[in-house]
C-alpha cells in the first residue's frame, strides 16, 4: 500500500474535504482525488461515498482510516527516533503551549536556548484541550495543558506549576475589605469564561458540577485579556489564575481569592508515553531546574 496515497486519504477524511486536504498538503485537488482513487484500487473496495460536498466513509473506509492513522503515527515515531539517535545535542522540538501559559515560561525558554543552542525550539500555540489531542495523535511530541488531562487520551502528565484561582470584577462589585469569595457564591453571579475548548474552562465546569450548580455564563472569549476587560466593564466575574490577577488587575478591579474549596490552576507537561526524544527530555530537565518540578 502506497503510504503517500494513504496519507492523502487520511487527511481528506480528517478535514472532510478534498479542497481543504489539498491546501493542507500543498498539492492540487486533482492530485488528492487521483491518490484516493489509487488507494481504492489497491484496497479493492470503495472507501468514500461522495454526495455533493459531503464525504461519508464506507465500512471498508472506516477500517482503512483508523488503521491508516495508526500507521502514519508509527511512521512519524520511527522518523523521530531515528533522528534522535543520529544527533544527541542537535535536533528540533515543537512544544504546544496554551496562550495563558506562555507568559509564565520566559525563564524556561531563556535557560533552554542558552544550554541547547543547536536544538531548534518552536512554540505552537493552541488551547489546552487541542494540544492534548495533538499530542495523543502524535502531531506534537510534548505540550502543556491544565490538569486534569482527558483520561480517554491516555497521556503521561507531569505537573510543573500550581496557582490559586481568583475572581475578578469591576471596582465596587464586592464589599469593601472583602478578600475571599466562597465558590458556591459564584452560582448567583454572572460569569465571563474562556471558551469551552480551554482546559481551564473544562476544569471550572467540572468544579461547578461537583458543587451542584449550573453557572450563569454571560459571555465567553478565546482571549484572557478580553475577559479582564469585560469583567472590568461590569459584564460579569472573570476567574483567572493568580499570576494574571497580579499582572492585570491589582488596584484596578476587585480581586478575591476563591475559597471553600480553593481551586488550583495546575499546569502540566503532557506526552504520549511511547517515546521522548533527547530534545524533549532536555526540555523537561530545564523545566525541573527552573520551576523546581521533578523530572520524568
């Protein structure tokens, strides 16, 4: 079976579009169609049903797609391990980092680049949950998220930092001199949250469920600084980790620490457990030294 035609087929199914697959793989749409037909000929069965713009997998197509993803992930892993054995102090590493977390990692980045100048380090931004899925699929070797990790993905996780959550609101929203807010009191307040694909929001929604109430969500955004702006304008209460509270809100907003229970924003590194390259192990070691966390 031709691996290139298999890769084109998997990408077409993943994006549910010949056009988008062509753009993703930097080839023409006719090339994608030709390679999918070639794969169907090799398999001896139709893999896709084309109904206008809609693509539906046949029974055989579902099997080929599932096993094809596994084969391509194995091939990526093979290439990674071969490269790693060929260059112990060189190589490249792409680390997935959510936009809320990246501001906290300047000291780690500085230390890593100073110690391993020949390792090309790339930071790829994405939400915590998206990064978890990419790591599980082998598209990223290592990334960062907020605990707890989705258990269905079966990822290895190493906590590297923990900060309490605070409630931010417009000045005068709470009693003068008040310094804490009980978690259950959030049930009666409008909230502004990050979008649901953020790991912090996943963690908060789990906490709401444990407390037995459905939150009053006034608005959601993919930008944490916009949450602060909406909270400052009186649209609702924003829930953010302590470092961002001290960076953005001290003196300009009411800032109360959440208690009973005290919720923690727990940042963790995640990887798929199959293999860690020299560059990824070096990254974890630097994180350990700079942030004081245990090495894997």
